[in-house]
């Protein structure tokens, strides 16, 4: 379930290998949240599929979502303001050419709050006001649903160490990654998938992105309350067997971790992922202890130390 380092404590130190490309996702003390390290570019496809506005609305950032909603409101009210001004007398007490008053009359009509000194006049005015009220009610209903969905969408709070480490574990070179549950409530049925992407060359001499699964000592845990260190033994069956740091760099190696678990607070399955480049492997290091136990049976995880490393004299990719 939790796998703290039980070896004798050495002088703890932070290591910073060659700087990797900037990663997205929020940073937290001692580690990073998920969806970091992913730097992909797709061409030949549009950024937004306007045939699927729902997907666009729920995947936009909050800043972009609010800006888009404000832009739609301004556009609709400007359009209806122009329609009211197009026919003089369509709105009582609206002076011809008064764009600002026409805009505010449109805003009041769309929100269905009622009228003050201005009101629709004639068939055309009432028809435009009626159409705008319908548009306004539909827009309010859609926005209410989208805001609820965005607030209620389950979000993962998995934390990942800043570096992978390769160290000796039970006498064998082992690739490790330490993760933590950033929620106060425990996760259940946690499952991890670990993999490696290498830029390879086929027998025909063509470049190929090879995806290799990295078998884990334990890929699932029934309960994930604090931390979890996943381990891949670098033996003869491992894609990393006999590798060197130089060869990983030449093959543009990239590691990925996909993690999911059931959030007992949300009663929903949450997922997250993280990638690491070859420069984010700490050689000759191991994770420092971050789990303490009190005499009263209290177990404490110091998540600020999630990425803290200490020197380990023996490590490597295996012969």
C-alpha cells in the first residue's frame, strides 16, 4: 500500500538534472500534480471541433470559458440592439441612434428583468423582444447546465515526484516513481500503468515510435491513503536492460504513468497522467523517507518531501 524507504537515512538533498522542457499543471510543495510533462503538437486537425460544442465548453479553462460566455453575451446584445435601432419607434422612449440605451434595453430584455421607461412598441418591437427573451432563456439554461457540469466534474489530485530514480532494491536495479494522494480522504482500487516511448528505427530503416510496457512489481493497490512507490525491476526482460543514459537520450526516451483510482469522497473514478523525459531520471539517488510513525499509532506523510532525494551508492540499468 505504502512503500517508504526503510534504509538508513543519509544526508537528504535535492537534485536538479539537466533542465527539462517546461511542463504544464500546477506545482505543489515537493512534487507536481498530474497532466504535467505532456508536450504534444498535432497538425492536420482543428484545435476546436465546432460540431461538438459541448466538448469545447467543458474542456476550456475557466478563464477562457468566462471570456467566451462574456463574448457571446456582448455579441447577442449588440445584435439585438442593432435590430431595435433598425426600425425607429420599435422601442418606446428610445432615441434614434442611441446605441448604448439600445444595448442596455436588449440586456434587460434578454435577462427578463422587466422594463423601466422603455418598452417594445408595435408588432416589430414585440416580435424582436419576444425572440430575444426566448434566446435569453435558452442561453441561461445552457450556461446553468455547463457551469454545473464544470463544477461537478470529478478531478484527480494525484501528486507525482519530480524525478524518476534508478536504485538498487532487494539487490536488483529498479526504476521507481513515488506518488501521493493529495486528498485527505483515501482512494480505493488504485491502478497504475507504466510505459516507455522510444524513437526506434525499423529493419527497413524507417523511424518508429516504439511503445513498451514497463512491468510493475505491483500495479494495483486496494487502498491508497498516503503514498505509493511503483517499481519496475530492470532485469533481462525489461526494455531498459543494458540501456545507458546516452542511449536513452539518443532514442529520445520518454516515460509515462497513467493512474486511476476511486475517490471515496466523490464516489467517482478519477484519472491522471504524467510524463518524464530521460533527463528527469535521477541516477545514484533514492527517495528520502517521508513517512513517520508515532508511538500512538499515528502515521504521517510529509508530502512536502515527496520529491526529496538522497544519495545511493549503487544503481544502474543492469548489465
